[in-house]
C-alpha cells in the first residue's frame, strides 16, 4: 500500500534519510525503530510532504505522493500524529477532534472555534462522539488541552487523526512520556484501531510497545535500513543489538 523507494533527504551535508526503502502491507502494524536522530521523523515528514526528498519516490496505492502538497495527503487517506503533540490550545477536546474532519466539510480551522456546538454538522458531531467513545475521552469533550493529562492528550491527538477514517495512520512516538498504565491503554488503542482495518506505521522507542503490537519491524540507523523482520527476528539481529547496546553505553 505504501512503498518508500530509495528515498534520500539531506539537510545541508547531513543525509537524514539515506537511500531508504520500505514497503507497508495493508492491514498490518509496521514499526520503524532506531536510535535518536536515525531519521524516523524525517521519513514521516517526507511521506506527509512536509519535507522534500532529494532522491527517490514514495508510492501510495501505486501513485506517487511527491507531486502532492501536505494538505492533500489527508484526501488520499493518510493521517498522522506528531512526536511533539500538536493540539490547538484554544480549542476544547471536541473542537480538536473535529478539526481532523474539516477538510471534508470545506471548513476552515478558524470557523471551528467561532461556531457553537449546535451549529456543527450533525453527521460530523456524531463522528466526533463515536471516536471519543472509541478512545474513552467522551467525558472530556469540553475540557481544554491545558487541563488534561499527557496520556489523555495523546488519545485526543490520535482521535483527531482517526476521525478522517484514514487507510494509513502514521504514529510518531505515541507512548513517549506516558506512564505504565497510559502505555497499556495506548497499546490497546493501537491494536483496536488496527483491527478496524487501518494500516499503521509506528515510530516508537518503547520496545515493549513495539514488540507487542507490531507485525513487522524495520530498523533505521543514520538514515539507512539496517534490519527488517518480525519483532523476534529483529530483536535477535546482531547489528540491531549492537546499535541498541551502543546507545546504552553512551547513556
Ligand atoms: N529541519 C531540519 N534541519 C536540519 N536537520 C534536521 C532537520 N530535521 C531533522 N534534522 C536532522 O536529521 C537527523 C534525523 O532527525 P529525525 O528527527 O528524523 O530523527 P528521529 O529518528 O526521528 O529521532 P528521535 O528518535 O530523536 O525522534 C538528525 O540528525 C536531525 O538533527
Ligand atoms: Mg523523531
């Protein structure tokens, strides 16, 4: 469904992504792991057209994404969350989730805050409620981000990404900053979303999450793919172990 073909992204002399290729299989959870600075977020930003590659191509359902702008990506059925939460602070939870749908209603982000709830399109409102129920945040719809726990915020952001009903969901470190219980919740949510037919590309440092939920794991280091396989294969791979032990030594 998504095919990254020999993509290179350079910032000045630094090749953040270096002749990197990977293929996602429809309906699977595919993890992309690697040490800090490996190029994982840069690859996400290339797929979502925030960053332009110098080389290579990215095909989604057989069609190149490179000719698209970042705001076109959602129409193709791709949605994401961010490593650093990007929720709208001036909007409550309902409005933040709703903002994941505005492209469908030809609406602008500014009109979301100025509308009273009763003016929201009925269908859109029902969708927000349905997704809020799925993510167990229905009783927080009138709260503002500043009043919510980090675990709750992560769920709101994922709800906003899922409400557009994407075929492919890109999650950049969904468990970062979460405590044990919040991490268990997010694991269940990732699996639940996947069971509802969404293909997931997951960037995550928490190996417990990666090993539990992933069907396939790709390991990246210095912009290059160094290993790929099932969670078990990858965790027994010598080079992968070296990279992760090396990281520990430096820590
Ligand atoms: N906009 C940019 N300008 C210059 N360098 C950048 C830019 N974005 C990323 N980099 C560099 O590219 C490399 C890859 O960064 P990236 O954020 O993709 O890594 P990552 O694998 O997501 O790391 P982490 O696990 O810490 O999030 C790093 O060396 C980073 O400093
Ligand atoms: Mg990153």
